[in-house]
């Protein structure tokens, strides 16, 4: 396998927008809190959860890790 494929397989999976919203709500976190944690606007988080935008790059990875942590505390 190529190094690229291996790297992509190791990346955390981004849940579907409705699942991401459910994880956040189950943990009791607001969109504003998630936005502050990721240093984005609450509008950005709202768009991710609505499915009209998707995070990319390092922000995507950070969002995935945050959602995984929120899932653990829910």
C-alpha cells in the first residue's frame, strides 16, 4: 500500500452532521462551546451540523477528536 492510503486510513472518521450534533447534545455542549474550543465561529459549527459545510485539513481532524472526546463523556 502507498503511504497516502495508510495515512488516510489512520485519520479519524468524521461522523455525519446529524450524528455530530447528537454527540454534542448528548454531552451537553453548546455550539458556542464547540466553536470556542476549535477557535471558529458558532456559525461555522452550525453549518457543519446542518451539512452545508464540512471541515477540512487540521480543523477536520481537531473536530473529529473533539467529537470522540465528547462521545466519551456523554
